[in-house]
C-alpha cells in the first residue's frame, strides 16, 4: 500500500518530474558555461557597444620613432596632456594607468597636481626601491563609453593596475537610444544568446568570430572621433531640456560600460580600482532649471507665482518657506526649488533634510554635469557585484565636510577637487593599494616621507602653472553656464 500511495503522489505532480528532467538535461551546458568562464575561454574580440557607434575612435597612444616608447598622439593633446612610457616595462616598475575625464586630468590645473600624481608620490614614499609609473590618461569631457576604449587599449601595455574615475560626463554628448530600444524581441533574445560562453566557443570553433555580440541596432548614434560636447558650442545649453527622452537610458549605458571595463581587466588578471565620483551639493546651484512641462497652464502659473515669491524672500526664511513648500507641492522635482529649500534647511541646522533636498536638486538639474545619484550608485554596485576595489570619493569628502555635505571646501566648482582634494584622493588610493596587497605596506615614517616628496614636487611648479589654472577655472565656469562663442559647423 505504501508503494502504491507513493506512486499516486508522483502521478499527481508530473510537472516536478518534467522539471527535474529538463534541469538534468541543462546541467552539462551550465557546467560547460561555468568552466569556460573560469578558464577565460573563448578569447574573442570585445563586444561592440550596443548603444552607440564608436567605430570612429582611434588609439590614444602612438609609437615615438626609434625610441621604444609610446606617447599620447600629438593630435589628441587638445583634450589630453602629454604622457609617454617605454613599450618594454623596466624591471621593478609598477605601472598604473589612470583613466577618466577632467578630474583625472586635474582640471582646472593639469596632470602635475592631479590625484594620479599624488598617488604615485604616496606609493613611492612607501617603497623607495620600487619604481612607480602612473600614466595619466584623463581626457577632457570623456564619458565612460570613450574611457572604455582607452582601457581596452592600455591593457596591451603591461599594466599592474588601472584606476578609473568616471561618471561626471555621461550627459555631455547628445545621442539617441531609439535604435537600441526598437530592436525586436527576437533580436534581444539573440543578443543574450551571443553573450553565452558556450555559444561564443561554438562560434570560435567554426571561425565565426567577427563580432561577439549580434545583432546590433543599425541606427545607433554615430559618435565623432573626438568629443563633441553640447556646451562646447553656442546654444548648447538650450539643447538640455527637462525630461528629454535620451536622458533615461544613460544610466543603463553607463552600467554596461563599467561592466565591460571589469570584464576586460578580469580577463587578463589586471587589478582595477573604480572611484565613486564626488559632486558639489552645498555650493553649486543647478546649472539649468525648468518647470515640469506636463503641468497644466493653471498649475504652472501657480507654481511660478510661489517660486517668484520664494526667491524674493530668500533672505527671510519665515516668509520664504511657505511659498517654497507650495511650489514644491506642485512640482516636487524642481531643481531650483529643492536647492533653495536645501540651503534654508542647512542654515536652520536641519542637516539630514538639507542633504536630501540638495541631492534632489542635483539629480534633477536639467543640465546634469554632476554625476547623478543613479550614476554614483552604479559605480558602487558594479564594484560590489564583481568584487572590484572601490574608492568612495563621495564618502571620503563628506566625512571631512561640515555636517557631511560637500561644498567648496573640497571642490573648486561643480565637480573638480581642490589641490588638497586631489592630494587626499591620491593618498587614499595608495592606502587602498596597501590594503589590497598591491604595494608593500608603508613604514612608520611614511607620512613624513610623503610630505617631503609632495613639498619637493610643488616647489618645482612655477607660479605661471597656478595662474593658468585660475584662468582655466574662469573659463570653465563660463562653459558650465553655456557662455561660449564657438559655432557648430553646418552639416
């Protein structure tokens, strides 16, 4: 009877047997997928960007004639600073490539006072017998998808470590994502299948390795060889509109780019440090504000009335706050109203609320030149998901800012650190290398040695260097306001 009852129970749940049979049949494929991933096979060309067309990009480095060295191509020096290194890495040399945008380059100054240089000096102070070579590949206005191309290139040049500080420039170049989202359901399934190692291995065996990821949208935005930032041209600010359709997919594109950086480094066992970018919350008003375009005319008029009254009474919190609250009840995501509220809360010592309001102001800036919270969080998430080293610059600066809100005490403008800020980043990157075992632990007198090396380095810089930096800062502030005279060539 027990045997019969057991059989009856099994017949009542035939789907369990079928599911078990299916899973058992898939097990060899799953094991093969895991095994190929562990072995790093197959070694195929990197996948093309499914969001934009980057075929116009060119290598950053070119060979110096008869020298055995590579240098940043002279034609790239409008957006990069000179850098070179030996093709054959010298013995006892620890080679680091620092990638990113203008912060990596050291704007508004230059590479001589950027965090990669302070990182090099901090590492050198810990191990005088070891040569540290930190090559600054920061490009002005370079977004993650362009940084990815440079990362793939420099992996050929015997790096011991790559540091990436990116996320501030994701909205500088306008692009359309319609092609990506208009792909058919079948194409999306095929794209997923092409990402499987077992499929890639089968294609490698048959010689079909021209492209790793197919099919791609045939109407992806074709980007120029060099950055064409909207704000580089007259009228660029006007092209930023609240709720623009192309804003939405940017974080997804950013995540894909970071994941590809991680995959590329892990495939060749090169350590990677990602830096979560820091932004100026306290002392940087939104660069552009617009009312919610979906509001009815009556609601828009009511908002403008309260918003105007709030601004007029900004120096009188008791009069300002009621109008501000009424305005935000109508348009809760208005960047300007949130910034003014945050400043009032900060002055009234409501620091937690102030940080929340100031963050909303940044995240809803119509011209998002500061990394949004979504972008910042993706950096942390990708690092955590893939067990990549992370330096949280936002937390680092917040811990050293009054009430945990970063402002002009550490940042010269909307995103660029002060000289002390760059030195702090360099020091913390070195400490991260020590903790990760990438560099020997520092001796007890490390800080003294470090301060000596930094002082010697600064003494070698001329007054003209700092004067040029101040001039560039003035120009940079005008640029963020859209006040440029350059006219875009007619198509």
